C-alpha cells in the first residue's frame, strides 16, 4: 500500500510559512532587541531633526526601542516604536541598505506624538 508513504506529504508545510513574508510585505511586530537599539542609536541625530520638522520640540527624555516590524526591499526597512518619555513614543521608518552598498542606515520617516500603547505600523 501507498497509505504509509503519504505520511511524508506534510513536510511541504514549513515552506508555506516562509512565503507568508513575501518581498515587500512587512513582518508582524516583535519586541526590539539590542540590534534594533543600536540601529536607532546610530540615527538619533537624524531622528531629532525629523521630529523637530514634524513639530516636536526638544530632546527625548528616553530613547528606547520597544518593538519593530521589518520589510525587505533592496535592504531592509525597519518600523520601530521608540519610547521618548513616560507618556510618548515616536515611530521611525529606518532604511538599512544591503551591506555590500557600504551605505549607512537612514531615517525615512518619523511619526511623533504616538501613544505608548499604540503598536507600530507600516507607514
């Protein structure tokens, strides 16, 4: 019989989860780690300038990455929720080019005045 051989068919399932994050799609939010904190630390000057352009005055009381989504597009876009005070977060879109380009990460977008409870979204 063929019955016992059909057991190997479910092996195809893990491949399906990979395609769930197709090129261009943003991942679900996950907790930010030290790597993401290092990423946002490296662009803090740009973030302060863009936050000021968006109408936010002053420095940040804190600057701690809380959560992140990522999107693969000729490099990676990171969407990072950053706590800047007890009651305020900002959301960042940071583009990190592919390593072989030698280019540094840059801030592509900043949303100021975000609620601490609000999850970071693709923007």
